[in-house]
């Protein structure tokens, strides 16, 4: 594997920040012929996002990050409105992590058709997250495809925390013959085991302490029914605890914040 080491002068990289499609194309034209790694995000970046950036900068000559809070993948308006937005902090972090191009588009530029054209999948997207968040995966696949078409990356990086999303992106790339290598990246966790997520910052202090019980139980040797019972007893709302795709997956809520997680199943 090629590794591209870079000098980081003064702890900051000369990042090209662009906000419209024309500027993005111009920035990428300047870097034509170089390998491109891409990380699509919705911002409010944490160590999980930054680990994807680090992997991309090690495996590609150019790393592109997008920040776009995509309205079409939120099935609840309040979740979209309250999604944390910390753009100045995000830019600071990406500069320190050697990102070359940051794309911060407006909704109108990515949806000139007002979302009349949508991409959908008919099997995986109908269960688990798809059941509890109707329309979510249509919005996710549609925007990821649009971003892929604009950036034209050689490799794209996705965390395993959103495992169903990862499967769907891989399936889309295969089905539509996109020349992109989807790289799955291990879930980054806080010291107490909670998977890092931009939504964690919306947990109240007591909820944040309690939230660590979710991954602890999910990777325990308890049965699925016992895990669910324990979570309910501790005040979680439980959408599902299941085993499929070689993983144990769960989705719960504490207060107004929804948490998802998964672990690989151990060989029996």
C-alpha cells in the first residue's frame, strides 16, 4: 500500500474550502491524475471522522471531505433542525488533519430538482433503520451518489457504526458499476465504550453516563431478549436488538437522542 507522508507546517495544511459545484470542479481539475480519497460527512466532526481522514491521507494523494447536513435523510424535522452544526471547529480540525479539499454545498445546488429524482434500494433498506426511519436510506443513497458523481473518488471511507448504511453504499457501488473502492473503517469509541457519534453531544449529562450501558450489553453474552429487557429496565427505548449480516445490531433512544451500534458476532 502506498503511503503519502506530508509535512504539516505549523500544524495546519493548506486546505481548499469550496462552497459550490463550479469551485469544486476547479479544485479537482488542479489535482487531475492524482488518487482521490473521499469522506462524506454531516459535520460536527469527532475522532471517528478524523480517523477516516487520516486513513485517506495515508492511502491517497488527495483527500476530499464534504460537510452537508442532508435534509432528505431525516425522517423527523426536529432531528434535522437540532442536528449540531459546528462549521468553524470542523474547518479547524480538517486543516490539522491534512485534508486537501473541503466541500460545503448549499441544499439548492445539490437538489436543483427539489428531490424529484431519488435512488432507492428494495431489500436491505426496508428493515431495521429503514423500518424505523422511513425514507432515510433513499435520502442517504441519493446524496452519496450525487457526491460520488461530483468528486469522482478512487476510494471512499465509511465507519462501521452505521453498518446498514455501509452495506447499502457497497451494494449501490456494485449495482451501478461505480469505479470506487469503499473502505470500511472500525468504529471509534469513547473510553466508556460508547460509539462516537455527532448526536452524542445532545445527550444530557445523566443520559451520557447511562448510554455506555448500551454497547456493554450489546456485546455481552446475554440473549437478545435479555439485552432488550435490561435496556428497558434502565430507561432506554428499544427499537431493535438483532443478529444478522454476521453482526449484533441495536438501536435505542435516551430522551430525544437515538443511538445505534453493532459488534461482529464471535465465532461459535
